[in-house]
């Protein structure tokens, strides 16, 4: 059955800085910050959270149904998804906007600085979630502020359980708004930095948040992830990547695996183990949608408990 993926489709301009940000930014001079980074490597990729999650889910053999808004330059993106067999019924195109654009700079330690132009994404609330008996699970990933709030309400009204994945959109919301998302969601997933912000803004610690949902997952990059259920923390061990090439889209690849497992009724722990494997595969490739999953490897992963 399909999984509804609410979020952004974007073009990613990815730049490689050969040094370290920490060596270029003086902590005691942040109030007069004025830095320039030489980036010998530059490429343009298809990205955006909804797009990256849909790509990962498709690689695993799932059925993604992305819900997003593209601009007048988005025909290439939509055509690619159509050629992959991804359902594009919920992709709108607005001719008076550009598609969202992310400018991502990565240093030698895989730290990232991102500038983001929302473009057509700011009109994502034009898409509405309707009742659909074929939809068993959904995710709200970073999107337009109004869209994220309305889609959460619409998913509840439609009786569709969903993952709340605020990502880099988390700073748009205050504590009461974030609590409303948590109370409506069935699962919450954040990285370690976002988890700290979520806790600070809601006034709840991870244990307390986990008692309001079926599970809270905190991804930890190379350290694996934490699964919190009813106040109890379980560490899911990381998977060693063959090489560290590009972290862009790793979290989204992980979330594609999460949706795959949730749609099949897996435990969140089993979903997380698969997510760690897919994330390790993705980080060994440049760009968020350039890795492929070998059928034999896929079967081996899916048959693990």
C-alpha cells in the first residue's frame, strides 16, 4: 500500500569545501561574521525531503506517493519520478514560482551549512490530504509552515497515522505548535540537534515525548540511533559505511526505510536497523538520489529480523 510523503521537492546545489568550518569561523567574532569559502567542487542534484524519502522508499520496493509543489522549472523533476514509476498525482506545478532551492556546503568533516529558498514550497498548503483507504501511513517532513500544520490536521481527520519529522523546519514553530504536532502524530523522528531543540521548546524531555507517541526516534549519524518507547531508551547500533562521500540526504534515506517498515507493521526497532543500513549505503554516494540498492542486498536486509 502507498505511503503519503508530505514535504519539499527541491534542487540542491552542493558545494565541497576542502577545509573545516571550525578553522575558518572565530567563535568570539560571530557578531561581525564575514567569511568566504572556496568550493572547488560544485554539482546540482534533485533533492528536497519528500523527494529523497520517496526515492529511498522506491529503492526498497515500497510505494511512495509524494505530496509537494514544484515551480515552473520543475518539469525535469516530475518527469524523472514518472519514469521511475513513482505516483505523481499529488505534485502540483506553479508557473509563477521557482522550485525550492537548497545551497549546501559540506566541509571535510561532513559538517554542512545550508541556505534555502522555499519558492513554490511556500504554497504547499494548496495540496490537501483527503481520506483514502489505500493510505496506511504518512510522514510530514519539512515543508511550508502552513502546509505542515494543515496537513497534520488533515491526516488526523482522515484517520491516517503519520510520522512527524520537522527536520530543518523545526525552528519555524513555537513550543505550543510543536506540542500540537507531537500530540497528533503517531511517531516522531528527529536528529540529535533537532531533539535538543524540540525538548527545549516543548519543555519535555525525550522520555516524556515518547510517552505521547508510539515511538520517538533520535538519529545519531555514525553512532546509530535511539528508539524511545514509553520513556525507555534503546540504542540501535550503527552500520559501518564503505566510505564517507556525502551526507546529504542520509536522514531522508533513513526515513524512507522507516516508512517501509511501518507500512508493513514492523517494530520501530526493526525499521531503525533497516534505516541505518540504507543511510550507510547513501553516504557512500554523492547526492541524495544517486545510490541504487542491489536486489540481492535488498532481500538480505528485508529478511533480517
